[in-house]
């Protein structure tokens, strides 16, 4: 029976090639638009550490100028970074299960066997909990385990740096020089590039190739080498800074802090801890802005920092509106076409078809249009994504679109099937309800 | 012409669902197209925002110190000397930021001293005497830095400078009455920095601050272990000179390393990228929605005509002229367009309001709405024109034919 | 086979009430060949629609093949139409996009027959009407008479107990009409009950029995031969309902 209905469907669709083409192409375009925007939106806004969304929190306090907000476009948000003083104090708390403070600076690697020229690397100076907190995968070895207060000469390499300097071999235990100091390799990462780079959106949520973290050193080296961060840093406040000590005590914001707080009680306690510190510091003249201590989860963090741009959300809505237009178009065409065939449907009913037969016959026709439109839409959507990727070949932002992941394909197919079938349900159903007699009268 | 609306309306009422669907389609299409075009106009405006200088024949090379012991001051002097010696290089300068790129710094300034003074956040650039010439930016008032004014690189931090240069845009913000020249500005303390020069507006580097606010300080860059060599070349020679320079500088001084070498147009393109993408996508979708809607009108009207040939023939047989048939279909179409358009206007305004509330976009310009409605009406009627002509061509004899 | 007792059907619109059938009573025994005639608007077509379960009726009893059809569901009615009744229409009503074979096939498909069985029946039916050689042709390639014969093949392919025909010769010239009538007689001789509605006196003469309907009521139910004098008495007067 299905084969019969398929034959009838193809017959019917062939009879009006223009309308059929219009329906299929319109659906295909609508679905392609949705696929492209959905994939881009999903890739750009997805929380790459979603399994820890209720556990990891960005720690921020508002130490900015009382006269103006840090970001005039989002005046209620505190700055995303902390001063050295505040970071060190907050990190001294034992309330969080784990915590990390970190910053970014450039470094020079030298002394690997056979290395001709020094290699400039983007370095993340971080305390040791970084790796456990963010579930960073290691190929060889692991992170350092000593005290955060000590400038341990231990370094972790990214997979790419390890490949470039040691040919990808297990380099744990090998010696290398970073910014002129001898370090021992304690770990090499697997390929790890969460996008968006949620833990450091300030420097860039989608870092260009020259901006991704390539090596990791203990945070204490900042003070040990009197090094300045080369990532984002904003300062305000009175007085010039004449030396490094004054720099550490200044109102310059250059440190990101994250805390692992799995329980609500823990979060309450930590917030109380932050508030107490804030109150105490306020008495000395700092923190003159209203109280705005925050613990922000990753999803909200991405939103606050504009990682999910309003643009991608607008695009998503436009794409869906377009799909709606295409579907309405299709419903109209199907309805008109089916109703026009009313006399023939009357004949079939006279010959013994019941309402279900008529409905099935027309739903099959709808399904053929839907499958054709869906497949075409997938193809056009894939081409569209390939085009987007090609245009942004050098931009890391779109690198993750390299793979048309199976989840995306499944989504697209489901979208195609569901939307078109939904569109065709009404026409197919209403045509089955036509009374047979009315359309048989030939006079 | 005898426009008898009642038969037309009753014919429409009998084919209600089809007409309602088209009207709905038109409403949504109108709402989307008007707002999408509005956003495109905004983005195009952003893309066309002039950089304030001719970025076409410029490139920038980023240099990073090898270790904390590197003498970046000497490296700078060496690099600039080499670059200026290259034939085809018009000017070269050492700066702490690259215009149009995200590499840059900012600071806050006030016309009043003290830490409680109202501050304006602005981009900042450590520059030398050749910077303005390299950029090709004009001095409107006052003077440029002299070679002797440039403070050499030391390990100091955030010192106050006796003399600074600001852009016109920043001058207007700090001194609304005019006459910024010669006035002091402060960076949150009591040390005055005198404005010795005011330049025309240009984009120093990219951030959330207003585009053209910039402060130039006479300082050899390199506090953070990084500096940039900004170079202007003669037209057409940028690509080759960039390659030559990069190759030489990579090995000429092993105390420092080249970490980036790009033309300024590259940064401009990156800057415009997201606006451009958005504009292109919206423009494409707008065109597609318009096409789909019009093809839908065309297709359905053609179809309706082909199923009603008997009625048309009968009408003609009883005396309707070709003109009357055409009018019938165009009026029928017009009713649907007007209904859809009216709903679409309400929808478009609603969407526009929502967009401006949610996403801080400027309010929809009503001109766009008017143009959208008129445009859609005209194109919608054009879509029904051909089928209406086909209807008029149905011969009256069809009325008497049996099936 | 077909037993109607005091069946009434009223069409109601906002303004008019039309009594298409009024206390209509008719009994057709299995194997009979009955012609129903009457002036236009007399309710003949409504009778055929009700008889063929294409329309419902308001009051009365209708038994088809021994079964009371009043409370049958739409599904059951469809099944009856499919298995027990064969329709022949004035304007043939073949499906224009299907070829002859597929047209005859349509009712068999709704019976879920296997392909071999269907093929056998279709071939037999087309052979009976003399159009087996044109199986793959489209309806538009056939003359009016040939199309009607295909419609007849379609009606008998499922071995129905009853054939209902609405002016089967109405759109045909006299030669083609005669062919059709011959066929119908043949089918009747094979045991199928035939009830047809017609204006054509030739066709009516060939039927065993004639029923005359005026204003929704059966006026007379008798073989045609006895009708001739009464027909002249009625001649010229045609009352229309509504």
C-alpha cells in the first residue's frame, strides 16, 4: 500500500512541477538557513564544560572607580578581573573545594634539543588547581603539586608545543628554559581547546592561533620574575606606580579567579567571606562602589561577557522566521492543490476509500516533499557551513564548524521531518473530510 | 471601471484558508524584511566608519622581548633604522599599539586634578615623533612631538608625561567649550599633562570605548616587553616590503622575537568581519523571503486561475471584458496584500521595538517601514500580474464545454 | 438486495428546505435490472447517492444486502462501497493521470488484494469490456464510449453484488450507448443486480423493471411495457421541487 501511495504521490507532484519545485526549494532554503545559524549559534554559545555548570564559578568584586562603571554598556556588571591583593586574599580561603587564580603573559621557550630559534609562547601563569578544576586532559604526566606560594620550576606544555619541540614524544622530566629560567616538564596536554574559552573570556573567548594557551607555569613566577601580564589589564586610581611592589598593591585588574563550589551552602559561605573582606577593605577607602560581589556560573559568565553576541541570537530568530514563511507557503500550496483534486478524491471515496486511506495518501505526498526538501536543505546547509568556514579560514572562531557533527545532522533531519509534516497535516486531514457526494455531481 | 467588490470578497471568503495563509506569510515576511534591512543599514554604517587615516599602504610588525634582560630600547632603534633604510618605506614608527587592531591600551583622563575628578576612559598609544607622519594623521592645532621629547624606555611604570597629544574627539569630550590646546589633563592624580597638539580623528585601536578617542604620549614603547613597528610604504609595495622586513628582523637581533607581521587592511577586515557577515546573511535572507513570498503568490494565483477556468469562461460569456477579469484577480490579490500588510506593519513595529529593547539597537526608522510596505505591495501585485493576464486569456467558450 | 422503506432526505440551507426524498420506498431483488426515471429534480440522483452510501438519510430504513446501513460508521460504509457496490457515472470519472490498468485497479487497492489476484481480476474485467489491449493507455487517449466501458470494468472488477449507474449513456452517441447497454445486460445475466438512473428510453426499455420517481416519491414501479400509456398521460408535465 505504501508503494501505491508513493506512486500516486510522485504522479501528483510531477503534474505540477513548478509548484512542487517551489515547495521543495522553499523548505530546503528555510531548513538550510536554520541549520547554518543553529550550528554557528550552538558552537559559539555552547558551554564547553556543561557537566560542571553548577560547580564552577567566576569570582568577581567591583573595585572600580566610584564615578563611572567599568563597562558603560553593562553598568551593573563588576569588572571580570581582580587586583593582585584581592586575588591573593580570596584564594587563601579554604571554603571552595578548589580554586584558581591566573593571568596571561608571553614567554620564550629555549633549550629544547635541536632547537635553533627561541619559540615565543603564550603562557598561562596559574595556580595548581587549574588542571583538576577544568578537567584538562593530559597525554603525559600531570600538573605540578607543590605549594602555590612557591615558584616551582615546573612547566606543562600543550600538545602542539610538545610536538614542535620534542617531536611529540614523552618529554616529562626533560629540561627547558622559559624566559631565561630552567624548568622541568611535568606534563604534556592532549589536544585541548574548549571553545568558547570560558575560563578566560577577557583576553579572548575565541583566541586567534597566536593567542591560545601554549604553556602553563606556576602563578608565583609572576612575582618571582617581577613579570607584567601581557593580556588584558585595566588600572584606575590615584597615584603613579613606580615599582613592582607598588604595582602589586595597585588597583590594576589583571587576574582571573575561579572557585569550585559544588554546594549551595559552600557558595553562601564563600560569598559571606567575600562580603566580609569587602566591608573591611571599604573602611580603608577601597571598594567605594556599591556592593557587587558575584559568583557567576559558566553559562551566565558567557552571557555577561558578551560571548553569545546578540547578533547570533538575532540571526537565529531571523532564520526561524524564514523557515516559518517557507512552511506557510508550503501549507498554502498543499492545501490548494489537494482541494483542487476534490472530485478525484470523491471518486476514490465512492470506490471504497475511507478517510484514513485518503489521509494516508496525502500524508505520503507531504512526506515526499518533506524528505526531498529536508535532504536538499541538508546539502545546502552543509555547503553554507563550508562556505562560512572557508571565508573565515584564518579565524579560530569558526574552526569548530570543521566537523558537521552527528548531533547536528540528527537535529537537522528532525527539524526537516517535524516541520514539514506538521505543515502538511492540516491539508491532508482536511481533504479527507470532504463529503464524497458533493464533488461527484457533474452537473 | 465597475469595481464590484462583493463578488470578489465572496469568492475570497470561499477560498478563505488559502488567502489567510498568504496574508500571514506576507505579514511575517514584511516584519522580517523591514527589520533585517534596518539592521543591515546599521552594520553598513559601521563598516564604512572611516578609520581616520589611510590604512591601505601600512603594515605592523609586533616584537616581543626574549627575556626580561633584553634591551628593547636598543632593539627598537635598530629596527627603525633598518626599516627606514628600505627603499619604498615612506615612514616608520615605534608604538605600543596598532590602529584598527585589538592590540592597544587605555587609560582614564580628566580635565581636573585629583582622584575624585570625573574621568573619561580613552585609548592610549605610546608614540614617537614619526607616528603621526606614518599614520598620515593631520595636526589640527598645536604641534607634534619632537624627537627630543620622546622619553626613552626604562623600567618605570605609568609615569606622567609633561606633554601629550589628543584627538579632536577626545578634546571635545574633555573640553566641551573648545580650546583644549595648552590645557592640562590629569590621570587621577595631581600631575598635569599639557595638551600640546590636537589631531584629526582616527581609530587608535579597538575596544569598547568611542572609536575616535585617543591619547598619544611621547614614550618609547616596551614596558610590557612588546612593541610594534608601524610602517607606511609607497602604494603597491606593502606586501613585498612586509615580507622582506619580517625575514630580516626575524634573525637580525636574537634578543627579541617577531610574533606578528600583518598589514593594517588585515586588521580592518577582521574588525569588519562580524558586521559584514551579519549584513550579508540578513541581506540574503531578506532577498530569499521576498522571492519565496512572491513565488508563492505567483504559483497560487496561477493555480487558482487554472482551476477556475469554467467560472472565468462563464463570466466572459455573460459580458465581462478581459480588463474586468484582470481587475478581478488583481483586486483579490490586493485585498490579501493589504490585509497581510496591515498585520505586517503592526508586527514589524512590534519586532522593531523588541529588538531595540532587548539588544540596544536604535529604534526602527519609519522610512524603512513605509518603503517596505510599498515595495512589498508593488512586487506582490506584480507577482499576480502574469496569472491575471492568463486568466483574461481564457476564452468564453470554456463555459459550455463539459468536463 | 436493496430495500428502502419510507426513506426521507432533506437538504437544509439558511433560506430553503428541500425535500429531496419523501417517504421513498423501493425493493429491488437480487439479480434484477432496474431503471429509475423521472423528471429532473425529482430526486433520482439523491436516491442513487443514498443507495450507494454516498449520502446519509434522515428517516426511514435502508437495508443493503440484508444489512441495516443507518448506523454504519464511515469506515464500514467505505468498505461496503468497496466490496458490495460498483459505481458508474455519467461523466465516467476516470482518474486522468492513471492509465487504464491503474484506473480499474483503484477499488481493488483498497481491498488489500495481492498483486497477482488484482492482475487477474483487472485483466478479466477489461477483457469483458473488450479493452484489454489498451491497458497502458491514458483515459485521454480513449473515446467517450471506451472510457465508459473502462468505468464499467472498474465497477465489476471487484465482483460487486450491486451496480449503481447514473445516466451511464448520457454523454454518449447512440452507437456507443448501445455497446454500453449490451455490456450491462451481459453483466446482469451473470447475476449482478443493476440499478440505473436514466433519461434514455432505449436504456429503460432494456431493463426488466422501471421505477418512476416524481418529487422524491416513488410513483410507479412496474416493467416498462406497461408504462407506455401512463407515460403519455404524464407527458409534458414536469414538476420540480423547491
